[in-house]
């Protein structure tokens, strides 16, 4: 897809949603990090239900460490892989206190040294918490990028690199949320809602649906 068309797509997303936000509920960079770590192989809805109970009790590294792995499990038991995630949260919190004075680091390299934090999680935190124009590619964004032709790639890293290159800088900060929400609610995996799509005429998907 050429840059001119990509710019038009981003302009439409911006006009439709000028200030996109994550559907995860958080009030600090630490809460966001915890929520994103929990969201792996889980829905934002399920994470929000868990953190709604957890954060009033423990929303700092000190609080999570005080709960401990066994103390965390009852709050997270409705989330996939909760035993592993409980261990990672405690280890991550310990490292933040030991190495970063309890603060969430602001570089991808530092974030990825934390237990349970991969490139996608790091990019979400950098983008949503610290306003860095990076692209976190999840399954929704991977699908939308390939299906529409915006940034086709064989893996998430390839798609990420292409998106950063082709999306105009003015839109890059919000593009992650636009593409994610578009994939979640319109350009869905099994039956995309092409007939009700904001960018259907610009999309290069050859098998558009009528609905």
C-alpha cells in the first residue's frame, strides 16, 4: 500500500476517534505494566475485572511484593496462566525496587529484562504511559496490517517495522490504538464487517464481506 493511502486511512481513524485510549483501566505506569502483563492470552475485560479488585489492595511494587505469589493468586485466578503471571509480577516488582527505585523504566531494552515482559508489552507501556511513538503489534494489529495491505509481514516484528516506516509521524502515537480497536470491533478474524468499515474503500482486502 502506498503512503498516500495510508495517510488517508490514518486521517479517517483520527477524525473518527481523535483521542483513542487503551481499554485497560489504569492510573499509573506501574498499574499499566501490571495490566498489560496480565493481558497476555486474556481479554481486557477479564483483566479489568481482576485489577478492579487488586489495585485498591496493591498497586505499587511494594504492595505486590507484600501480597506475594500466594496472596496474588486469588485476585488473578480468573485470568489465563495466573500462577505464572503471579510469580512474574512479584519478580518484576522486586527488580523495579532493586534496580529502578520502584519506577517503571522508560526504555524498551530495560523493560524487556523484566520477567514476563516481551517486546509487545514493552511497546504498549512506552506508547500509552510515556507517549513514545512505538508500535505494539498484537494479533489484531497483525491481522489488520496484513488483511488491509497497510503493512503485510510474516511475523509481528516485520509488521511492526513496516508500520513504523509507512505511518506518517503525526499519526504514529495513536496508530496502535486505532488499528487494535479496528481489529477488535470491525476487522475481526472470522467475519470482518466490511460493509460497516470506515476504510473499506481504501482497504486492499480482495474478499470483502457485504455485512
